[in-house]
C-alpha cells in the first residue's frame, strides 16, 4: 500500500490539495512605463447585471457593518499583485489615492500564496461563524465558488458598487462560480498559453499542446504547470474535449496522455512560476505559461514569444470577495467600486500585466503605454475571447479524486 492509499480520506484530501493547487507569487514589472494616472471621479450611473439585487435578499442574515464608525479595511491579496512606486516598493499609488479620497485606511497584506493554503487558514473562523480579520480577499474563481457554496461570502450591495456593475466587461458578466455576480467581481484575469524561447527552437513557433507533448526536437526541454486546472484543461482542449464540460473519462484520458509524455522523457518537470527563469535563460524550450509572466519576460528578452493554440486556452479570474463575518463590508465595496474606474484599472493593469476586466480601461491604457493597450493578453479582442475556456466547476468529490490522480502524475 503506497503513501496516498494509506491515508484517511480527510488527511488525503488536505495533503493532495496542498501539493497540487499552489499558484506561486507572480513576478511583476518593476517599472511602469509612462506617467502615473490621476484617479478619475466616481461613476455614479449604473446598469444592471441580470440576476443581481440591491442589498440583501429577503430573509438573508447579514453581518453587522462597522464601516461608518471604523474607517478601515483589511485587504488580503497575492504578493506583487498591485502597482508599486518605482522608487519605493512599499508605496502603492492607486491604493494611497483611494485612502486619500475616501478617508478609509487600508491594511494591505500580501498573505495569499496558494488558494487552498489560504482557505485552510480562514476556514476555522468561517465554520465557527467568526470574523476572519479580513474584509476583502482576492482568490481564484473556483475558490470563490467554494466559499459561496458554503455560505461563507457576504452578498454585495450593488448600490455601493455602481462602477463595477456598469464597467464590468461583457465577457466576465456570466460566471459559473457566481450566478448573477452577487458575491464577487474580478480583480484581474489570467490565461494559460504556450510560451517558448525562439533561441532554443531555432526561431520556430510552438503552436499546440500536441507539439509540447510529442515533438522530439523539444524532448527534455518542456515543462507543464503544477496547477491541475491549467495543465489538464489545456491537454483536454488539445484532445478535442470541452474543458468547460468534461467527463471523468475525458479527464483520465488527459492524465494518461500526459503520463505518456512523462514516461518518454518529453516533459522535464512540472513547475510553478519557476519556469520563468528557465524559459528566459533557454534551459527549457517551451512550456505552459501564464500570460502576465510572458508579457513581462518579453520586455527584456525578444526571444520569448507565446502562442494561443487553435484548440483554445484556459482562462481564470482572481475575484474580490467579502468573507462572511467581515466588519467593514461597505468599506470593501468602496474599494471594489474605486478599482472599477477605467483610469484606475488601467494603471493597475499596466503594472501587473494580467487581463483587465474593466470596460473602458483600454482607452485609458493608451495614455500610459500604447503597446500594452494593443496586447490581446491584457485586453482580449473578440477573436481571442471566443477561444478562452473556463474550467468547469468541480464537486468536492470530483476535486478530491482528480487532484489525487494529478498528484500521482506530477510525482507530488
């Protein structure tokens, strides 16, 4: 009996998740090109999102809000996931302007390095009906969905976030993890695509997952991601399966397909963000990569390029969500509303380089960095948006089963 089989179900579930779902801290551009933007005034007009309501639903229990008397906000985010001053990394220009405009002090903490690790940290308080000490968190869409299903997210008051209701880009309005956008709004979106180093591939592009897994000229120079959704999703798309609506058999077929490439020596290893240095140096030729990382690498290394497979690509969002029991929901909603101003959203996107979910931000970006304004990884055009696929929501049972299979595959 091996290690996994010898574990009890709860222990096995926690162990597997800790190994397979870590999205490591993302590198960010250290220099914001062009001048900083002054934050624009709040947009008061709102247009509705189908299925949303103002305030709490009838009969819904809401946590007492101390926002009016306590002008503060506790915000947990991923490391390096907000704009910073060029000369002082402790200065966050957009956040400081929010504080100046609203009088709300933001206690900003970069303490999310892994969705499941963070969930395990706040779960005891949520399960006990206690305040987590956080008023706003930024978690990936599937984790936001888990919190919502458990009843551990506060329903947002749409009247407090008119900018978000109005300016959320059309492609993000329908969200399987949050029907009607009642509990969360995207901070940014990110895509899994193919990255490659032209100095290693002889100038030839790498255009499909099949090429990653089969092309003998790449043998031993390919890495895939330790993130189950991105890696298995990209492989399923390449195999003709719909990653937004797949069966258990299709998932298993993808695992077997990857296993064959591991056994043949085609895949060097599975990585988190550490593929960045290997791709940049030429230690690997090609990999599955996150869009924002590739944008940053290309500024300093013209040999780095990317390709969007014809079969499609996996796209996810990181969501702003108010955890159940938060003391300062209205203050959190004020911050969501602030970052859904196009000028502010553009400044944020110019620094983090991930896809911006705010309509109108692309126009503002042209004044900051015209090149970024045309980058379809940050502002997907219609053709690219149509090829993006969201990994379907998993039941708790499916998540445990699939992550066990993936853990075996990557040798975790």
